[in-house]
C-alpha cells in the first residue's frame, strides 16, 4: 500500500476536511474531493473509487453523529436502508453496461427545480408537519430511496441534494432531513465502494489519508448543523445546489 508524500498528505488532509464538512450536512463534498484526487494524479476510475472510500467514512461519521443527537427517524431510516443499498448496487453494475453521460441534462433540470422550490418555500424552518405515513407515502419513500440509490451508483452528482429534498417534502426540517438523508447516503456509498474495491479501483493509501480528515470534517459539520439548525443548513444547501448546477452545466457545454 503506497502512502502519500508529506506535501500530498497535507493537501489530502486539508481537502478531505473541507469536503466532508460540507458533505456531512447537505452533500456535494465530491465537488471538492474528486477534483483534488484527479489533481493528485490518480486515473479517473481510481479517483472515483478512492473518493468513495473517503465518502463512506464521512457519511458513516455524520450518520452516527446525527443518530447520537436523536435527529434520525430510526424506524423509517432502517426500513429504507436496504432499498438504497440495493439500488446503488444495481446502479454500479449498470454503469458498466451503459454510458451515464446522458443523465447530465436531466440532473441539471432536477437540481434547478429543487433550487427554485427551496428558495420559494418559506415553511422549511422546523415548524412544518410530517406527512402521515400512509401506504402511498411509504411506497413513494421506498421508490425514492431505491431510485436515488441507483442514481448514486450509476452517476452520483447531486445525490445528497436529492435525498435531502425528499425528506424535506415529507415535512422534516432541514436538520432532520439532512440526518435521515445521511443514512441512505451511507447505504449507497457502501455498495459503490464494495464494487470499486472488487474492481481494484481504490488507492487505499490516499483514500485512508483523506478519509481520516473526512471523519473529523464530518463530525465538525454535523455537530454545527445540530447546534445551528435550519438557519445554517438551508443557506448551505442553496449554495451547494447552485454549485452543483454550475458544475454540471460546465461539464455539459
């Protein structure tokens, strides 16, 4: 296992902390960590796998932090976890059969819709009421968990935003929506990481180095979200979603 030199080690630690700090709350940390791994000289396929190692450690830390604070709806999250895991596994397998680039225009459109809706929606401040858990609601939630899990395994960008938005629509405030989203994000990360490990597309030395900083960044970010609430999470969500739209438009054109 090759470990990074001192200058690269410091670079990966700094980038990992910042990426996980953001990702722990609203997702989108890959906007920072993946380009950094490419800049470090890793081939694209290895950079993607290495990034998944760090992301898995980050999402696990965030999930445990939110769980300890009581912000996660345990029963609901536990029932959706296997659906996100299965969806991501199928998505990761499918990406080897089909090109994922055709999804980019759709992703831009969906993210733009989410951004506009979030800006116009004034009641997402913690005072909203949860939707009743009817059969139809459970079916929609299960479908969303599987579909977004599949998307994360197949393509990826914006997964955190999509998951958070689903829980906002269910009536959760921003912090609880972020907490529940992290459970499903952890599930989809595990499936993708397993596939990358089997394919030999993970640089363990770089991944564990960045992952160590990501654990600290995720812990710091999630704790800040718990203390500050929607006043902190909502603006960060809007900023990261806007950046995701810009990144996808840049890649598209």
